[in-house]
C-alpha cells in the first residue's frame, strides 16, 4: 500500500514539474514553455525583468541586445555592471533600432526563452519566425504602450515565464494601487495648468522635441494638464519658440538623461549631478522671452529622467508630475522616496543619481 502511494505521489510530482506553461503575450500570441525559463535572451526591459524574476535573474541571462541598455542608458548600465560584472561579458546580439539584431547570434546563445519588447518584435517582422522554426519561444512584452492594462499583463506574463508568479502579482498589485491613488488625487484637484515639455538633449540653443498623445504627452493628459503640444504635433516634434511664448505655460518639464556626447543636455538619471542639472536648466531660462513665462516666474520648471517612463517604476515619475500639476492633492506624496523604496524592495542595486527635481 505504501509503495503504491509513493509511486502515485512521485507520478503526480513529476507531472506537475513538467506541466506546460501557457502564456498570452502582448501581441496576443500563445507562448508555451515546458518549464520556467533558465536561459534567457533579453532584448529589452532589463530592470523590469530583474524586478520580476528576482534573485538569480542575472545568472539566467545568456545574451543581450546591449545597445538599448549600454548606449541609451550608459550610467544605468555602469551601475549594474559594477554589481554584476558578468553582464559585460554576455554575447551582444545587436539591436533592431540600428538594424544590427542577429537572430543567428541570438540562437547561438542557446536560449530557452527570448524576451522582446513589442517594438523589437514588430521591427523583426517575418524574420522573427526563425525563432519558431528553431523551436525557441519568444515572449513579447509592451510597457511602451503606457497603459495600466499592458503594464499589468506584461508583468504577469513575465512572472509566469520565469516561475515568479507571486512576485509578479505583488508588483502588479503595487503598480495598480499606486496608479489608482494617483488617479484619485488628480480627480480631487480643480487645477488644470498649461504644460510645456521639451526633450532637454540639445541645450537651449536648439529646440528639442515636445510630445503629444504618447510618452510624456500621454502622461500629462492623464494628469489633467493642458499640454500645449496637443493639436500642434503628432507624437513628437519641436514647437516654435513663438508658439511657446504665446501659450505662456504655467509648468515647464525638461526631460533629461545620461546621453553620451551631448554636452549641453540636462543630466538626469544614474550618476547625474543635481548641481550640474540646475546649471543646465538655468541656461534654458535665458532663452528670449522665457523670463516672462508664468512657469519661470513662479519657479515651476522641473527636470525628470527621460528613461523613467514605460517601466514598472514609472508610477513614481507620474506622481512627481502629478505633484507639479496638483500640489495641494499630492502634498503628502514624496515621489523620490517612493522611487528609492521601489529599488530597495525590488531591484538588486541602490538608486543613486538625480531622477526628479524642481529647479531652484
């Protein structure tokens, strides 16, 4: 009797261990895994992957699309490679933005799962079928969609793929709760200030892109700000200096980052110096006519990390903007502390740099 029970239990455990994992990804594709992934080719969403997969996540990466990390976010890349030097030694399979992504190189890493952003999968087009032919599952995520639904679905799909469902659900719950709290505070406010956002990459002598509908433009809309770019551009593009002056924005948002070879940019993000960011923002204030703008006169010019959107921690950046637009209803919110807490709770490095700031 004992032998029969033991055999039955062993069979059940074996069946559970080999049960297929079926996931619907963010391109409405059915992805099937024999077991949680152990060898991951990681195309994008590096921090989201690390947050969801948890301890040992770095050891499961067998290859990277390195450019979007090391070139787009060099200081972030430096922070992670200081903690995990092995990242720098992983094979680089190229990236779709520069048309250097090599499926052959990706397959050579012998992955049991390829994780791609929606924009990467779309760029590969029919060539992505080579992964199917090779029997390697591809999981498509899409935090770039900037919707609550896509954030939650991407997080849960990633959790299923990595055998980290509980961790993913906790992150999804956190994100949903913070998003709901932000929405409630916005709804409680009677303010709707005019907002101008500019990509502060080129310095004050050149007009950087503004955003409408997507990226920061979409965030401003959700926060009940009156984005002066709406109706003037589609997605992104520069606004004329004359138009900005005529619109007299009450809030100005300068989006900075860790860009290489951009000596006049507003530095924001990992390793960024707040004093230098203040100096660069001050230079924008010297543009013709800017001294008369309500945002400048009232001290409502803000710097924000351009890499802060379209990720699991972006709720903190949205709350920072919420506080800029609706100071009364966000009075007790400390977005910087929330961002630091997110890193302490979910990521393997400490947040170090200048990510959000109100210019002096």
